[in-house]
C-alpha cells in the first residue's frame, strides 16, 4: 500500500496530453528523475473505459498525490460533503496517500464555480472559519490534508494580518499540513511588495508535505500572473534553492498547464529540481569521519 513517504524527490503535475508520452517512454533514461506524479481527482473520479485503464497504469508505476481544484475551502457555501465522500473512496481505491487543496475560494451560491482562485480575507474570523472547514474535510476523509498557498492579484478586503501570518494561523488552528508553492510565493511578493525570503523564514518546515514549481507571465513590472505556461525563471529557482537550505529538502514537482512542450523538454526542469535536491542534501549531510 502506498505511503506518504513514497511521495519524494522530483515529480510532475500530470496533464492528460502527456500520458501517452509517459506510457511510451516509461523506463527510458530521460525519465530517471521522475519519482511521483500529481493528478486532480476531479478529472479522474468515476473514470471509465480508456481513462480507467490509464489510471490503473499510473498507480501501478508511480506514487500519486491528489491536488484538488474545487473544494473552495474559503467559500461561503457549505462544504460539498458528497464530493468529499467520492474523494475518500477514490483515495482508498487507488491507495493514494495524499490529498491537498488550495487555501482560497472558487465558488459561491450566486455565481457557481468561478474558475479562479480568490483570496480569503486575512482576518481572525477567517482563520477560524477556514480552519473549521479543513477539520471537517479531514474528518470526512479520515486523514490529514495539506493546503496550498495561493497566488492572487488583488488584496482581500478587511485584512488584519499579512499572508504568512494568516497561513500559519490556519495551519495551527486546523492542525493540517502545508503544500508549499514556491512560484506563488514569488508571484505574490512582486504583486504585493514583500520579501519572499523573509516569507520562507516563517514557514513551519515540519508541516511541508511537498512543493510546487511553475512558470508565470509578467504582465507589468509589478504584476505577475501564475499561468503555469512558461519556463521557470531564475529568481524562482533561487527561491527554491533557499527554501531547501532553510527548510530542508522536500518533494517538489513541476506544474505546466499550457504551452506544454514534449515530455523530454519538460523533464529538463524536473531534472533541475532533482539536481538542486541532491546538491542541497550533499551540502547539508554531515560527512562521516574514518573509524580508527
């Protein structure tokens, strides 16, 4: 049975258009660093026929993490308990050890699903509200979940604290884990003018389950959009390097949702993640002296 410890090393967020390449190229040297995959459960629950066979192949060949898209932890409507029961069964059926969601909201009664991740006001009231919904989610799933720091472009109204203080308060109140998106830290730091390194200094390392790396689009000098459609830029690589040194090496995957190149080209960024992990571990692992 898959364990949380099986989510390790460097991974890739799986898009369906990559699956034929992955199946055909599995075992080839250029995929050597690919150690786990991420899927959105919404795209696979109740899959049948060809898709069910593909899912069977995936779980047989790679550890899988599930990263949800629609739970809307910060939204005003009641949690979708029926959907969570489906997620629970899906995780159990395919022995998937990890489920994460965004620390944001994406739906309400008036508008339905908004197809974007909107920021939660950084208030004490919101901390308690979101934490209660995370605890409810964990109770239904009967397992811990992790929440991902989201990118955003307009400051939430009524905020009483900064983003990292809000995240830490939610993690503590809900007693859940953190899915750390390095690119989102960088995007928000540019959009809202804070120091991303100081942000990472305040992350509780023991709560990190895995991380995301991705590219973004620069719309203006002080406006970045988290598109997952571009190559990762050097400042984001530098931030990951710092995160590993400061927080320890954690599993990290590449997200690429649009302008997707062939798998061997995508693997160049996955390989770079793996190389950074290996270099950091080599630097921070004490060498053993010779025994006399």
